[in-house]
């Protein structure tokens, strides 16, 4: 009999968003006449800009003719896209090289698969609350997790504890789910801690494009020393509306080298390259064509129009919560608004309350960790009309 | 210091096809005037059919308008594509359900990532020669591999040895690299062996569309009992020319259940669903739209035109080898021709010999295992003109 991976038995039965989908589907089935507004899953709703659309069509056309047909591409990603990303970072004041950029089908794959790079016995720090993939992907490997508290006490921005040694640290900024954003000094403290502990920071910058405050870092590599201790994951999902088109990228610095137990030098850039060329065959050529366009000045200007639209939604939701004197985080430099459930309600109870009484779907904070037990996440990714309608319903209900 | 996955130190420095690319690039640089013909990497060259192209454009158009915009799709794959695959199997005489079909970005990802499902301590059987991903993905997990010989003695079709117990068995038919195809009775023997040993067959059917002999099984699920012991991996890469567009699928039967060490039932279908919904975010919507069209009768008729073209190439290469009295396998029901290197040459030497003297790139058998040391693989995926030119050069050289 095959020995299966029994770590799977320790996972919670279903992934947070599947559970939400189940509850919503049940409600909709029982209340087919109700107009349910989803501000739950962080999924974009605006169509792609014309620059990207044209490039996607071009990509399809290339596959229709023998002269321009593209077969297997580099597992690492096409150079035209990697260079477009390098240029985008440069415009944001950060220097990386094309050799450090790996294209994939999305940040979720990469943040999950990165666990392949590590052996057992690491002290792994994950903030609570957190994006569930960090936890589940480690649990699938039987890895122990050390949680660090993110709460009202630190404005949901966990900071290093010099008395705790860590080997691997997950940081997401702008944060999913809390919308909190680390400033330069705070990230510098993390980088210094990582260098001192010889640790690796796994930095998720999936929401960097929502930062408009020029003083806030949009990449961990804006911090001195980070190239010796950090990997950055990013995605076109929220930057360019690619949740359906699928494209992400991971930056693994060439300086990121450690020593094996037998004294051999191991380069994480080389290891990730080996992983991807063995267990991945590159992102779709069509999608990479579109993605490259998103990083041009013209393409990014269109992306930023969409982002501005979502941020106005966020501002409107935040304003409503302010008026109601409800404590909240995010809403600026982030598509997420994270607020305290009224009347000390627990978040799944508040989820059901909101669904049943206002037909609004949000995400219960408990799904992100114990520090989310009394918190709730709303996203700004709905369309304006729905968002305003939801705010009106909230205004009546709360 | 983080403990890295030191199993990576046991991997050969570079993936077979990267090594080939390096040697070819070096040769081209040193001989810029030479016309190098590649019959090496199994990559298609014909453009996609108009049915698929139209559907891909439609997919792009859907993303350009708010009314039809698609965000996150099901990690499992869109139902329209899963049902198209179920229907395709039905037309080929095999019953599967949409719940058993998982869409991905390619079979390489799935055959690599499937190792996530298994614990340590399994007896893993892999034929020698073999597609390198099976070996490398297991080595990355520190798993021990038991090789089974495929050679002239069994026409490169390894059969079960009743004296050896196995837990996990890799089978690829039509085989990459040898082009050998199992018949119904032979696969039945494997299924019976797996059922008796409570083992799992990981069946790679990436080349099933090249089978024209109606007596040869195109799916492991054409064999009675296979739903209790097999997972099937397939891809649109060779079926529909999607090596650049990227789409594959994996069939995990709902009946595939085993017992944990603590006596709990574990369903591989549920585990794979959990793995994919945690570490994957679905294949591109655009690509899935195109893929669904490939499985319609009209779409598949266009795919089969391309396949017929490649098979004619294979026939021409096989004819040349026959005339030269060179022992070969494949070439029928397969895009690959696997032949003995002349004069007992070793395969990397023959690779260099062929590159230097006939400017033909093939794949040295040694890259697939020790039983390939004196063998060489050519593919039929070139265009006709190049293939004929390559045959003329071979005719002169051999």
C-alpha cells in the first residue's frame, strides 16, 4: 500500500474561500430573489486595459502562423517580460536583474512551491493573521510554524523579537488581510534582523501597486541588505487584473546563498531555477505577451486607472466605518479594509449576520488566524455601484 | 541559518534539455553559417488550428469587457473544459467524470507535483530509460527509486516482476523517449499487478493522440480495474500544439482511496484538490477557452491534421533507418523514433558527431537512463522540409 502524505490529515477540511463559497451558494439557493454583493474574495472586476488586450490578441495571432509560432518557452520566463519587470522596478527606484526574475502562473503557486526549497528543522515565522497559503503549504510538508502576533497593539504590523531566532520569515506588505503597510524603517528592522539571524525573508508584495505614498517601500529590495536575505513574490493579479489571465513573478537574488550541512554553497536562485525547470514548463506565451505590455508606461497607466477606481471604493468604505466609529486598518495604499466586528461579535457569526441581513459577503478574520477572531475583511474590488449599495446597507444595519 | 533542501545536491547539474541547448548554442556561435536542424526537444512547430485560435481570441475578448470579464476561476478548472474532456474520453470509449478531471498548466507540472501526495518509504518503480521529470521530482523529495529495465529484451516495454513489491509505478505509453506502446493485455497485467500490490500507477498518456491503431489503449482507464489504482496525466502540448499556450490535465478517480497509518481513509482525489487549491490558482481562462475547443469534434479534426503531418515525418525517418538496417523503436503511434547508435557509439558522442557532421540535433539516450547509453531519440515535430533535409544528411553520413 502506498504511504500517502499524512500531513494532509492535519489541514483544515477546506480552504477558507471554498468554505465561504459554500455558505454563499447555500444562501443564494435558499434566497434566489436576494441580491448578494460580494466584497469577500479579493478578486478584481474591471476588464483589462486596451494595451494589454491588444498584446494578448497579438500573442494569439503569433500562435496562428508557422512563422511566428511559439512552442516551449524558457521555464524561467521570456526575456522580454523579465526585462519589462526589471524596467518597472527601475522606475520605482529598485535595481534587480533579469536573471533574478522568474515568471510563473501566479504568486500563489510560487509562495506555495517555495517550501520545496527548504529542509526540515527551520524555525518558520508567520504573522497571525495571515494569508492561509503560507500556513497550509508548510503544514503539507509537516513543518512546524511559529506565529508572531499582529494585532491592535502593533497596528497589525508584527516586528522582530530579538529573543526569538528564526530561519524563515513570511512578510506581506501591503498586508493581506489587514491592509497594513510597513514603512521603510520597519522593513529595515526586519532586514537587519534577518541578516543577523542568517534568515530568509519571504516577502509577498502582491499589492505593491496600491501604494501611492512615495515614502512607503513597494519592494523589499528597496531596503539595503535585502538582496542577501530576501525573496520577493509578486503578481499581476491585482496590479493588472490578471486573476483570470494568470501571471506572477518571483525575484530570487543571485546573492542569496547559504551553506549546506556538508559545507557546500547552495544558491537559492540556482535551486529555484532547477525546481521550475523540472516541475514547471513556463507560463503561457499569450499571457506573457500581455503581461509585458502591462509593465510599459502606457500599459501601467491603464492599470493605475483601475487601481485608482478600487482605491476610491476603499476610501468610501473606510469613510462609512469612520462615521460608525468602527476601528479599521487599511483602506489606503491597499485594496483591503480590516475592521473590528461590532459588539464584539465573532467573525464567522458576523459573516452570517452580514450575509443574512445585508446580503453582503465579506471574509471572516478567523479564517486568517486567531488574531482575526473579532475582525472582518472587506475588499474594494467590487464595482462602484455595488460598493455604494453595500455601504448603504451597512449604514442601515450597523 | 535556514536548512535548505539538500536533496537538490544529489541532482545532476542541469536538466537534460538545458545541456542540449547549451551544446547547440555553443556550436551555433562557433559556426554561424551552418544550418542546424533540430529533431531534439519534442516541441511542435505547426501553428494552432483556426477553431482553437478563434476560441483563444474569444477568451481575450471576454477579458476586455466588464460584462464578460473573468477573474479567479476554479482551481480544479472550468467545468466547460472538464466536460469537453469527459466527452473526448467518451468518444474514445472511456468513462470518466468531470469531478475526476483537474486542469493545469501542463503535464510536467502535474507529474512533478504529484510527488507532494506521497510520504516517505514507498517503493517507487520507474522504467529505465525514462522521462527525467519522474526521477528528478522524486530525488528532490529524497525518495529512493527502483529502476526497471526497458531494453531490446522486452522491446522497451518493462513488465511487472511478481517477485518485486512496488507502491508507486510510473508508466508512459506511448513512451517518451522510446516510442514503444503497451497493448491492452500488457497494461492489464500492470493493472492486475497494481491491484494485487495495492499500488498506484502514475500513467503518463501525453502522446495518446498519436495512437491510430484502434487496438491500442489510449488511456489507462480503458483497462478494467484501473480506476482503483491509477492516476492519468495528459496534456494538450502534443495533442493540440499547446507547448507554448500551456494546458494539461490530470485524472484522479474518485475510487482511488487508501488507508493512513492511523486507519483513516484518504482519497487521492480530495488530496489533489486540496493541493491544487492551496498551491495553484487555475490555468489561464484564455487558454482554457482554447483548450475546450480543441476537444470538440471540429477542433480535434484540426489537431489530427497536424498529428498526421508529424506522423508522416516519423514514417519518413523510420524508413531511412530501415534502409540503413539500424534497429529502431517507435515511429508508429508515436512522434518519437528511438534507435541504436551506429558502431556501438555512446549516445553523447553520437550527439556531438551528428551535430558536427550533419548539423542535426537529437537527444542522447543516456539522458533518459543507462539503458539509453547506446540509443538516440529523434522527433517528428520538425517541419517537412527540415525533416527531409535531415534524412538526406543522415543518408549521406550513416
